[in-house]
C-alpha cells in the first residue's frame, strides 16, 4: 500500500532539509535544480508549513496535559 505524503508535510520536511543540510540558498537551489529566486520563494512557503506544524504540535501537547 502506498504511503500518502501531504504537500504541507513535504514542504515542512524540505525546510528542515534546508536548515540542516545547506549553508546557502545557491547550493540548495543547485541541488534541487532551481534558480535562486524560485528557491527563496519555495523556502518561504516551506518555512510557513514548518511553523504551522510546530504550532499544531504545541497545541496537541497542551491538549494532552
């Protein structure tokens, strides 16, 4: 059975990949075959997805207390 991957999760994971594995946007863009402007736009969206996932995780933790 195929695992479903949601776009928001992929973007959040992409942001973490950027934070943990790349020093510059130029290298990130080259690795993923993007130009730097597109990489910047993608990372802005990915950061927002990551921040939303963090907020949701915090919300769940509070609900369990």
